[in-house]
C-alpha cells in the first residue's frame, strides 16, 4: 500500500458549497483557553448519547417485558440515527453558521432524550433514540473547525484530543450508564443525559467563533456533493472503507458485550458490574494522543496498518474471552487501542484531503457508522443463534472486508491519477 499523504497538504479536489467570509471575531481570553477542552467535553457527552441504550438493554428488556437479545436492535437504531444525522446535518458545517446549528441540534437532542425517558414501549423508545442520535452530530461539526485552527505540524494531535473526548464518552455511557441505571433505573439515565446535552451544547455554541458566510447553491449541496467527492479522492475513499470495517468489528463486539456479561449462559453479572467492564475502554483515551503524534510523524498509512493488526489479534482473544475473563479484558484493551488509532489516522486524512472538510468528514463518519450499525444489527441475531462465537465471526468478517476491499484500489486510483495528469499536460501543451 502506498504511503499516505496525511503529512502533507493535498491539492483540493472540490469546491466548498459556500464562500467563507473573514470571521468577525473568534474566542478570546478565557474562552480561547477553554475552546479545545470544552469541545472535547461536549464531544464526550454527545457521543455517550449514542451508546446509552447498550449497557441498559437488560433493564429496558425487563421493564418492557422482553429479553435482552430481543431488544438488542435498539443499539443499531441509535447508530443508524447518527449516520442519518451526519448525512444531512454535518455537511452544513461548510455552509451555515455553526453557532446556531450547534445550539439548535443540542436542544433537539435534549427534547428527544426526555421523550425516550418517558417512552411506554420499545417502538416509542426507538423513535426517540433515532431522533436523539440524529441530532447528536455536534462533534462532527466541530472537528473540522479544530483541524482548521490547529498548526499544520500538530493537526493530528488536536484532532486526537477531540477523539479522546469521544471515546471517553463511549466509556462513560457504558460505565456510568450501567451504574446509574442499576441504582436509579434506565429512564433516569436518559434524563441525566438530556440535562448534560443541553448545558454543554449551549456552552459550546457560545464560545464558537462568529462566522460570516455567504451560502451558494442549495442548503444541502454538501449532501449531493458527497458521492463525487469520494469518487475523486482515493485517499478519502480508502479512509471511509477501512474505518467502516474497523468500526463495524468494534461495534459488533462492544454492543453485544452486555449480553455475554449479564446472561446466565455467559458470566451472569449485574448491569452495574457489566458496566464497569467498560473501564477497559479508557485505553482509547490514552492511545488517542499517542496516535496523533504517530500520524504527524509517520503518516496515516502506517498507523492504520498497525491498528488493523491489533484488531485482528483481538478477535480470537474475544472468542476465548467467552470462557476466560482475562482474555476478554486483554481483547477489550486491544480493540479500543486499534479503533482509536485507526480513527485518528483516517479522520485526519479525511479532513485534509479535500477543500470541503465538513463534507469529506461527513462521508467518512457516515461510512464508519453505517458499517457499525450493520455489524451490530447482525451481531444480535448471531448471538441468539450461535452465541458469542457468532458475534466474533461477524467482527472478523468486517475486518477482512474493510481491508481487502481497499487492497486493490490504490493501483487503480494511481493509474487514474496518472491518466488525468497526462490529459492535463496534453491540454496545456495545446
């Protein structure tokens, strides 16, 4: 695989949907110092919203008179909702005022989380979770802004800080969600998430730079531009597919883990005890800054290769972890380290490979979450039919698909790039 150009600034391959006017003013003083930490904290809270249901599945099933495996699809609903929200809202970061958009989406997510807490059945709960997840796209509106403001030689480190916040939120959703759900009930967890979403979402909107933009073309021009943008940028395409494979493997394992830990045929833990297992996900928060430094120094390609090797090693360990707790713990650390290293590398590449970073970032994150949603949707039935081994098989298949689907693309893309350069040379000679 050829070396990734993430360490350099690629030539733009598209035109943004809007012309950016000079900013009126950005954050200053205390607001400037809080800019990156507050964005990371907001990212943690909003990312947690997507995974609230996963550790609470046993409690939700008991309350709804069902079984955990029968309501496991709720985790997929959250991921599909997030992917849909990304598809429609995240590209707007290239064309509309981000302050207003962040505030509006935060309020919509808050209302949907409160509706989820009041749901009387799984259908109403699924609808509320879908809306809340679709509105929980604030981090992906902010990551391109962080990348724009960061010094070129530290861009991946700044992106990694936000990604560390994201994975901290994932861990908090499992650990704190499980503990709070066991103590106060699953509905109280959704109410608490609604309060945090409102407070941090509005605070983040307040400190964002004032942007003066003149939108050109339709409001959702960025959405329409996604297919062409991916087609013209082989590096973006590769980042999308490989992260879809990596995220799908992680999602199949992590969203099904509560079933293994709490059901009688598994470890028979309580929801609170199973939630504590999510502490192993803190490995992601530790690895993110390290991965950012490695990407800045060695490029994205080497980091992604190493991440896939770690993930491939974790799958047999997860399978063994069905009976051996030590193997399960080791696998949890490895898969989180692999996921976050791959994410830092691929997202940095996606943000720097075109001149429409918000639209490119949308394509990248939608691809990842679509892969994750499909894998977790298959993991639930796989667990019901074949047990934990079936879940591990789904994860392994996603890794193989993510890597092999991109193995033949670089050469073809290189030929296309050479052909395009030849055509331009001939035209210029004329």
